[in-house]
């Protein structure tokens, strides 16, 4: 057992880095988010307003972007979970010979630069891209499907990017499920499907929740991929924040959006950790 | 409840044979243990009976049913694991109810049967707890309750007491014996602990190298081992070399033992097994006793162990109750060792060991 003093010492380096590079800038940003912005002039010094926050909830355009971002986060998380679980299951429970190649296959996308990967998806998904050309040549469709600058494109691109995180979390969770416990359920009259639903799945709940939080948070804060696959008009919160800062120079608005994003992330993490506790009956 | 029979069971992994042609029957209500060192194939046999492994060859019958290729959930068995293998996300009640629910039990009857099972392992009132809130011994009792609640036709135990400390193990052993007497369920018990196997079982199968060396009543296994492996594995035997001469086993330097039974031909080489606890230590000579000197003495509470060097140089370890007068013998003192003819186990030299 380490004492409280040594515990603090152990996390001190990380705490220091977080404090200097994350907490301090965030706190500095807080006053900005309550300042007034005059187009053409910039921030009005000494002003105080709730306007920047109210606009996020009331303005139709902002609201649409926020809801779109949350929907995207949810969609990517669900897709990653549904496609990732079978892969993770295969890695852990499949033939040991397949474990390394499969794991490498899952990790491989992480070795490519984000921009390169997004360009790759553009090549595949544009109106005259590989996918559409193939489908037209096969005679399955007459006009190209709209696969980019909309939800479809973002879902495909982001699921591809964040799938490894989900799979790795699920692999760790599945490895922690004792085979004896599953065997015990089987000897008690449980079919393979029932063993999965009643034992394996609940016991991997921590991994499912952990992976989901990770993918959700990464998705709603992703900037590069939504910008490239969504274009300048199909905005999500991250791209909108970027534009507010860099294009419109509306720092107060951008800051307010940033805080709204951070707040929703925290709420979601809190809710899911409560859910884990109830679902898995442990932790 | 029904009997269990294995017919010519073979399990191979590639070229290694883990179980070689195992055949035996467990009668209805009988308690049979498989005993052996780790890697002898005993757990493999148990897992094949449970349906967690498929035999390469052979047939497994539960009652009149051929279950060889059936999955575990179709076999109506109860299995108690070394690791307890409780469902950590379910309460004790739900753990025990799991098998009953699979059989379509629900409502009041379910509740009654779960509580009866918990009562049987003396854990009544623990239903609402989670496994992690229980001690190791309690968890193992829950796991037993879970296995017996659906009234399986066969009960299987895979080293159930190995994870418990010595004191708890003794308590659980008594618990198990009591439970087994109440239920009389056909039981296959796998262990590497001979005291456990001998005290619990109607019959014990001693395994080595994938082969069942001897399957017999505990008394037979102990007093009349079938071969050198069983003789050396059970109890704490001394092993001496000798030659059959005129109805005795000559050890050399004029020392000889006269066993009750001697099936070996005159002049053949033999091995003699003498259990530490079957040797009487005397201060004065007696006809047939072996003369020697005490070489070492070790006190361990209830027992004193004496290492005695015989006249021809071989050493024998003898156990003496520490209350005995001879327990105070010191190194260098002369002693005489008397062994009853029926306790002298003679086996041919060089047999499987």
C-alpha cells in the first residue's frame, strides 16, 4: 500500500502537465466566452453577456450543429461497437494463430496519418469515386450516391478511424472474462447464445462503456476528418468552433461553443459510468 | 441420478496422448475420485465428461444416454470448479437460480429450491449478497449450491478445495462428505490431494501418464497398491531394493523381510515399499525386526520423524507419535524396526514408476 503522500507524488507529473496545458488555458478561456463580440471590431472590453451561450440553444443553425454532432457521436459509437465486438471476440476467442495478424490489422489504420486516411476516403466516396463508379459500372445504380458532405461520409470516415480504440478496449475486457465462468453457465444448461447474453456480455460491460465513451468523445471533438469529408458547409461543433476562431475571429462564440462541448462530454461520461455500475452490478 | 460409464476414452492433442484408453463405470450414487499428479490427465477426463472437451475416441454414457458428442448444456450435470467460477455480476441467489431458470423453474418453487440449496451448504440468508462480498470458502459453498440446485444426474468436482487454506480445506472436506451422504448423487471428483481422495471416496482411481493405474476402494489402494507408481504415490513410503530368497525378500547384509503374500518367483529382483507409519520402532531386538542406527531426528508436533540407517547402508524414514517413548531416540542410538508381514508391499523390480 502506498501512502497518500507517495500517491500524490506518483501522479504529480501528469497533474502538472494537465494543469499547465489544459486547465489554465481553459480557465483563461472562460471570461472570453462571456464577452460581447462586435463584427469588425472584435471583443468589447469589460462587457458581460449570456448571449453566446443562449444562442447555442436558441439559434436554429447552432442547434442543428449541436444535435448533428451528438447524433454523429452516437452513430459512430454504435457502429464501432457493432462492428468491433465480433472482431474483438475473434481476436480473444479465435485460433491463437490469428491473434497477431488480426490485432495488427486492427491497429494498422492508426499508423497512417489522419489527413492521408481522410483523402483515401475522399477518393473512394466522391461522386466520381471508386465506390460510385463501381456501382454504376455494375449497373446497380444510375446516378452516383451522395456519400460525402453528409452524415454518411462522416459516419464511414470516423467509424474507420476510431474502430481500433473500441476493439482494443473490448479485447482487454474479453480477456478478463474467465473461461470457467462461461463453462459454468454452459454446464448449468445455458446454450452458447444464452451464455453470451447472460454472462459474456454483462462481464464485458466495463469495456463496452469505456470504449463507447472513448469513441464518443473522440468523435464529437474530431476536426480534420469532418472538415475533409463534410466540406465547408456540413459543420459539426469542432469545425464550427474552428471557423468561429480562425475565420470569423468571433472568439467569444467559439469559446462558448467549446465549453458547451466540454460540458456535454462530462455529462455523458458521468451518465455512462452510472450506467455501468447499474448494468454490471459491480465497480 | 444415473450411472456414468466411460468406454475406451482417448484424448490426443496432435501426437501427445493425454488420456489413454480410459474405461470405468461409476455406479448410481457412487463417489469416485481421480487422483494423480498434475498433468496426469485427470482433469481432461472430467472436462470430457462435462462436455467442455471432446474425446478423440471412445464413448461416454450417462445412464442409458450416449452423451459423447452432446454440448455441456444438454448433459444435465453439475460442475464445481477450482476457481469457483461464480457469476460476479449476479447475487448469490441469482447464481444458484441460474440452472433452475434454465430448466424453466420460476416463482415460488424456484425461490424455495434456491433457498433449500443455500440452506444445504449452510448459507441461508446470504442470497442478496454478491460473490465478491464472500470469503473463499463461502464462494465455494455457493458454487456447490449452484451445482446441486438443478438436481443434476452427475456431479463433477474439479479440485474444488485446492484454492482454500489448509484449515478451511479440512472443514470443507467434512462439509462435502455430509452433502454427498445426504444427496447420494453420482460423483466424479478430481484432486491431487490423496487425503482428500481417500477420505471422501467410495473408490479412488490413481492416474499417471494418462493411464488409470488402479481403480479400487481406498483401503485397497492404500494397503494393496497394484504397481510401483501407486505404491510410491500414496502415503509416505520407503523404497528398498531386494531379491526373493526362500520366501523372503533379502535386502543385503543378512537383512530380510518376510511378507504375508509373495507372488514373485524365487531369485527375482524386487522392490519393497514400507510406509513410514506402518513401522514400529523398538529399542530391543525382536525376531524379524531390522537392525539399524538413528541417523537423524526431526520433531513436527504430533509426530517425530526418525531417519534410520540399516545395517546394509540403506536409509528408512519412520514416523513415531511424539508421545511414544521411542520418540526421544537420539542420532547414533541403535534401534530395531518391526514391520507386520501384511504391511510389507513387494512389487517386481523396474515396473512402471
